[in-house]
C-alpha cells in the first residue's frame, strides 16, 4: 500500500462540516489525528480546530479538514466520511491501514 497517498474526504463529510460551521463568524476546520491509546493501540481524535503550520489541508464545499504531519502516515489512503445511522451521527474513518478495530470505531491497530 502506498503511504504517500493522502486521505480523502467525502462530500457528505464536507457538507456536515458546512452545517456545523453555518452562521459562524470564525468557521473551524475538522482536525483528524491519530494518537496512541484506545483499546486497540491507536485511536482517532476528531475535533474542530484551526489549521497549523505543517498540516495537510483538504478543502471542499468551502470547508477544511486538516491532518498533522505525525498522523499523516497512519491515514494514508483513508477516507473521512460522515455517518448518520440509528446508533448515532458521527464522522468516521475508513482506514485500509488498520489491521483491526474495536466496536466503537475510534480505536484501531496496525
């Protein structure tokens, strides 16, 4: 698998971020990061934040999704999406680099 291919963001995820930022004087970017921890070794941290120096910035629908340099290799070829199901609505990561993940969908191993 090519670790140089950056993550992608679906139109649905950009649309949901646009809804979140609607009417805001200072719209925020969606930060997607990978941190050590969780029940499987790594966990996703998804938050609203400002872009920082060195971040990869993905843009669509007038919105920004940012990934820091340390997290980028863990998210190569991944897809950031938004899921709205009976169990809840949330941003989700479809990560082909993850060898396994837990039921919560926020923790994974490589």
